């Protein structure tokens, strides 16, 4: 198909919003290891997980059989407010780079939350309401998840408490105020409102916090409150499941125009947007139907895939959550406070970790100054101010396109533009002022985090 026949933006119709989520867990021939109860070291039961999470989400978490799981009509009706999201051909970026590569990006920032996070937020809020719960609690890093969940909680009439990573709360006060506008209570984490928070503050005085810290506080709040459950924005299988609407819309749009990607790139913090973007394409690769190269991009300051260990670890800093088999820097790892994005989690999605361990994808790290260099270039050329998280994928997409310029290879590259950066202006100011620095953890820094990994038989 000639270049002229492919529009800048490929829009699907409302009827083409997926009616089912794609369960990558069911397609994988080698499943990831189950969650373990830290007290018994036995696989977590449905009953145990239901004490923390919504019952329907637990059902989805444990489902390794059904490739497709129906999306309730109430959720699809909400999706129609902002989905389908456009698949964009980056013609201007291609021209500026002088590359023969064809670059596409899936833009998930066209909703008030500014990111892909709303895809799972509305699903989890719906299931909480359906279960009869009165309130939910969560953590947020850069604030996109907290913003999305505050919107969904308001829509379904749920009370919401958000524990926001302290350094992000300080850097992004406007994001905090959006959450409060939607009715959420926002607490900077670590805080003195929970036992977990007080313990972390005592051990790490002056810390800027981490997602592991915030998770600890949110889970404690959930399990010590009546009619309340914890809602997570990344990492877990059911969150990856909900985000599969991204990949399915990409595949439908590309199939319409006969586009076959050679490479799919996504940023990796907890792994949900990357897992959702690649889901149907990766399913086909597992079944031998394509040979796409999948690339997960993580920050050099928090390199769980590229420098972490593939072991069982706690999902939170206070060690009160189940144990997950994943690539991890250790639940006690603290990212550098100058880290400007939301990719601050010590571990990685068990699904993404298993795919990486089995060789279905590769991972790379990038320094944040190079990330913001790419973000600025993209903003000036494509006209969208990207989120720092998304800009990790932009950086590698540009690098790969420039490699094509050197080799003359006309690869088709797809990357996920997970959201906008309009609440990230403190970080952009640091970059524009020339005060942004790169912090890469030393082996000694990583060793300190690794010391927090539990010493259990499964890790021998």
C-alpha cells in the first residue's frame, strides 16, 4: 500500500472498541510462577487475595485459561467517552530524522487523566462498586494513575484515598489538585498516617519515597478499613489484561491498512502499559505467527529488568504484600530523588518478567537527560508534549529509526505514547534550565536493595 493511502491518524469507529480483553496469560506456554503467601510460602488462594483486592479482579488475576474475557457493557460505555484512541503515523518525525523507517505511535493521552491508566481504573472501580464496597485506596507515582482512579471513583460514587510518592507530590502539585478536584484524599508517601509509613520514615529519614512505599501504605489502609479494597495501577496480571485494549486497537487499525510492525517499543515501570500494548502481537509471536521484536525501555535510575534479579520478592517496601516472581531490585530499593518520571517501581510485572526471561523480548535503559532530549524533539516536531514515561519509548524509537537511516532498512516501528506531560513542567524546567542530572545506581546501591529480597527456598 502506498504511503499516500495511510492517513496521519487512523481512527477506528465506536463499534470497533474491543468487546473483550485479551488475556496474554492464557496464551503463554510457560506461565509465570504464582503469588506466594509470605507466611506459608504456598500459592495464594482466591480467598487470601480477595482480602486485599476486589473479587472480580482476583478472578481475572488467576485466570490462565480464557484467551478473551468479556468487557462489561458499563465499562465499554465509559470507554466510549475517550476510546478508540488514535494510531498516528509520525510522518513529520520521519522526515526530520531523514529515516526510511515508518514510525507509528498509539496515543493514549486524549482523556482528562492524560494517560492510558484510565483503561484499568474504570474497570477496577466498576468491580468495586459492583461488589458493594464503599471505598478504595491506591498509590500513585507520577500521578497519572491517581488521577485516572479519582475520575473513575467519582463516576461510580466511591471514596478514594491516594498515597502519592512524596517527591512526585512535591514536583507535581497540580496533578495532586486534579485528584482532589475529583474528590480523592491525597497523602504524600511515606507518611505518618500508617505503621508502614512511620517505619519507612524512621529507616529512611528525608526520603522522597517510592512506589513500594506508597503500596505498603495503601494496602495497610485497605486491610484495616471496612468495605475497602486496594486497587493497583500496574504490575498485576488483571491490570495488564485491562490495558490490552491498547494493543487490540493497534492491531485492528494496522490490519485495516496492511501494516505489519517489525518492532514494538514501550516504556516499562511496572509493565502494564507495555504488556497491554504488546498483548495480541505477543500472543501471535508465541504461536509462531510473527517475528516482531519487542523492546521494553526502563530508566537507568531504576533498572529492574536489565540489572535486577529474577526471584520472588515483596511487591511493597513494608513486606506486607504477597510474594511475586519477577525481576526486582529488591523491595528496599529507593530510586534516586532526582528521578523525574513515574517509572519508580522496584519490580516488574510477572507477565513481562516471564516474557523477558524466556527470550520473547529485550530490554534497554536510558538516562533521563536523553529521555527529555527526545521528548523536546518530539514536542517540537509532532506537536504533542509527551509524558516523561512515554518519552523513554520515544528515545528508543528515535534511536532505532536513526539506525535504519544508517543501514537503509525501512523498518516499521510502533511505540506507545502513554500520555501527555502537561503536569510534568517541573521536570521540563529542570531540563530547560540545564539542571537535570543523571543518576545511575552503583553496584553497591543495588546490593543494598538486593539485601531486602527474602531468603526463601524458592530463591535458592
